[in-house]
């Protein structure tokens, strides 16, 4: 692809993403009980800063549901100013996280957890679009569309999706998602089809965001109020951002920089808080749009930011004519392309525990929040791994040339396997001289050290002579009762480290 074609792809995709971000930002602003411009300003600031200094070109950030749902109680209870202060603190926490270089650990999240997150978030995006099929009644309560209004909405959504799926057969020089949105917009305008437009949801006209220090008391009481919200928002934002980054890495066969991206997220949220915006994080749906359009350069995000602020300043009257149905159709295509349909084929072919973890993470993502879903998924996956690994410890026994019984241990000895390890030996029935050879075993933690000490004590109580061979230097330093039973052989003894804070 030539430089011109590459730039054209990124610019056109940036326009599509800007259009898609408008209803999302407005919707999440309503979720957080703040004015629509608060969400639009957040989308502008986040996508601009993260596109310039982030670690994953092509990824799109903006006001998100992961953070918006946390803001509701704070806004309702204490008002907008405390929200802006919380967003600033949220950004500072993310900056600390990045400077501590903790983002790299996101790559340790198991595949089944990542899969559950992706499917769960796809469902969240889908469910968020269903709100556009509701209208307020005379009493203010919302109810589902009915009759012609509903059929019109469904028809326009279907037309948008049809154009998006068929347009690439004509040409790939123009983003199909933008083509879908434009075709449906022109159809609605030309045929005067009555349907909800962006302008019916909110007016976009406004000025540039202005610097504003949150008007809250600078004391411990304020910190006590905002810190819990800031911590949860920071965690939710980082989890969604880093998992989205991992997904884009896989889709593009490239490698992003998670710590750099986390730093950019933190800086952008600090700026958002000081410019009266609601903050946010990476947006999976819009990022998928970008990547599927082939836009993986910083230019796409910068274009998105430029067009977002242009919509607010100059083009609000035109953007307000875009039917909500067209944008819903775009997001439905995003959902279809985001959801890992192949995961259904895995049932019966992968361990039941992996399937359970994936389903659980997806369910928690939909019903609770992303951070809890991922934490629970990682913990369960780690426990399952530990349980399975603990069963992989074996011992082979034989007698050497001096008629001493030798236990040749194989496997990893750690907290989950020490019980199995201890059951492999029978001091009561063993001869007077016994050798335990750890050449093919690995001692991982203090629980393993304690197990070896306890085993040595069992043999000593019966007055039997025990010899221990091929332990690493760390093990020898940590052993107590069994230390004098070890045989040293610098040439043959293994070299690795034991996870224990007692190492001198």
C-alpha cells in the first residue's frame, strides 16, 4: 500500500470512528448523568492524546461504559465537580500504574479469560444498542418502539448492515462502515423517513473545552469521597484498555506497548478532568472498526479527534441528521465481528474448566464489571492450573549398588503439590538407608521447603539414615531439619531460585 493509500485509509476510517463515537459518547454521558457535551469532550481529549502518545496506534479511546457506570452514584450524590476531581485522580492512579511498569502483566491473562472478556464486552455493546429501540412515553418512562416506528428502525438498521457487508464487493478503497452510514442517511433525507436522528438525542453545538479546576475542597474529606470511585474507574479503564490492546495485537500481528498506553490513558484522563470532561478508556467496538478498515496508524485517531471537535464547532447541524439506526447498524456489525463465534466450536474439545472460566468471565462482564470479571477469571484459571500441575508429581524408586533405596522425584513441588509429595514416601516400610534425588524435580516455594523438612523429620524419628541429593543453593539455605542430610555436588546440583522472602 502506497503512503497516499495508507493515509486515505486512516483518514476515512477516522471519520467513521468519529461518527460512531458520537452516539456512544452521548449515551455514556446519559448513563453517568452528565450533559452530552461532557461525554463528547471526553472522547475528543482521550482519542487525541492517546493517539499522539499512546502505545497502540489504531486503538480508539473515549467515554466508556466501563467508567460511566461507576460515576453515577458520585454524580447523583455529590455533583459534577466531584466527578471531575475523581477523573483527575483516576488519571493520576493510571500514571502511577504505568510508571511502576505493571501493565506488562496484562499479557499473563489466560486466553480463556481474554476470550470471555471479548465475548462479554460484545454482549455489552449489543445490549447498549437496544436502548435506541426505546422511546419515552407521556409520563417520561421508556418503552419499546411499536408498529411502524419499530419496523422503520429495524429496516434502516438492516439496510446499514447490508451495505456494510456488500460494499467491499464493489470496492475496498472506501470504508464500508462509512458507506453504510452515508447511504442510510441519504435515504432518510431523500425519502423523508420519520426516524430518530442524532439531533433528537442531543444537540452537539458547542465551543472548545475550557480549562477548569474542579471546584471541590482540597482536603482529606474530598479524597475520602472520590478515591474509591477513582480507584474502580482506573482499574476498569486499564483492564478494558490492556485487553483491547492485546486483541488488536493479535488482529494485526504486531506488538503494542502496554505501559506507554497506560501512561497515555492516565495523562488523557487528568486532562479530561481539568477540562470538564468525564474521562474514559479504550473503546473495543470503535477500535475494531478502525482495525477492520485497515487503519492502524496514529493518523486515524488524530483524524477522529479533529472531526469530533469539528462536529461540535461547525457541523453539528449536519451530524444531527444522521439516523441513530445507521449508527446502531454499524455497532451491530462491530458486535458480530467482535464476538468470538469460534468459541462455540470449542465446547467438547477443550477442558471443561477452560469453558467454564470463559463463560463466567463473559457473564460477570455483562452483569457486574470488567475488573471483577477478569480478576475472578484469573484467580480461577490460576487455581485450576495449580490443581492440575500438582497432580503431575511422580516418584520412581529403585535400589542402588549399595542396596540403598532411591526415590527419584519428578515434577514441581509447591504449595498445591506438597500433600501429594508427602504421600509418595513410606518411612515406616523403607530400609535403614534412603536417598531422595531431586535432579528431575523443582522446588518452587516455602511450602515445598517445609515439606522436605517434615519428610526428613519423619525419617529421623524412626532412626533411619536419609540422604538428599541435587537441591539448588536456595533450597539448602532455607532448609532447617534436612540441611545436614543434603549431599553437595556443585557440578550436578541445579541452579534456580525459590520464591521465598527468607532468602538472604
